[in-house]
C-alpha cells in the first residue's frame, strides 16, 4: 500500500491529479486507511469533484476521527458545495485537532463571511470527535441526515447485506428530485448524505424501504415563514431508488 500512496504523492506534486487518484485508489484496494482516503479527497478537490471529496474525507474521519487534515478536506469540499455551516464545523474541528495549523483559521473566516452574507448565525464550535466516532451530521444549511449529531453529513442505515464488501466512492450523481443525496458503504455500514439547504436538522427525515433499496426523504415545512412558497412546502417528500 505504501508504494501506491508514494506514487500518488508524486503525481499530486506534479499536478497530475487523475493519476494521483488512481494510485490512491490502488492503495485503498490493498488496505483502506484514513490517510489514503484523505489523500484521495485532496486530489478530488483539485479536480473539483467535491462530492467524491466529501465521501472520502468522511470515510477518513470514520477511520480516524483525530485526522485533522481529513476535517480540512471535508470542510473545503463542503465550502465549494456552498454548504458553509457544515464546512465551518469541519474547520473548527480541524483547528481544535491541529491548533498550530492556520489553514483552518483562514477557512473559518471565509465561512463566517459567507454565512453573514446569507444572514445565518455561525454555529458554536463542535465538540472534539473521538478517534472511533463515526462521522456525524450538522444542521441548518448543512447536509442533513438521520440520525445525526456532530459535523459530518452522515447517517448510518442498515446495510443490504451484512457481509457486503467495501463499495467504491460513488460518482457525483444526476438527480431529478428536490434534494441532492449520495450514499456509500464502509464494511457492514451504509451511510447516506442528504443535502437540504436552509433546513433544520430535526426537520429532515430519511427512511429506507423495500429491502433497503428505496430512500424516502421527508422535509417538514418551516413554521417561521408566512410566504406562499413556504406554505406549499409543508411536508415535502422525495422518493429515490438507490443503485445497490
């Protein structure tokens, strides 16, 4: 595995990011690790493949919650996806884990500026993640998932098969519903990320039906708005079939 990671690093330095992704993928095929996922997430960011970068950074955090660079990569990808609140929480966590690194601090200022422009209050810094803790999910403009607790847009759901092998990161998907979503599997655990901007975390509900292949997303309408559009959005539902 080490030789594949080293080859990926050389390609990355040479700005050959597609080749870097291939080398890191080979390393992950040999032995999944937080460092390899973090490295590949960085390469995906350079390729502007932000969905894939979020997936890899989330897997890195699940494998090693103290990997500060993984939080940085996830925050960066979420920022470019305009998920500023989630990004801010990721950068705050990364800054806590690596207080001497000023990269997260710069991104924190960028996130707060974007949230100020949107009129959204910046969330309080998230509590430190334990090394073995799974990547959790934020609220508001953040990717909402069920259940969720801390700054990762992920919610565990039962795997279709307990012994199903590790699935590769899914490509950015084309969707026809209201809410962008993605899913991936790490061992016996399936994680589904749901991106619903300007929604409170407790307003988002996700249910799996039909042998865990059908995803139903329900968004409760906001009672704080009296606009006609908001009135039409009370109890929105979107149905998707997962490609498993």
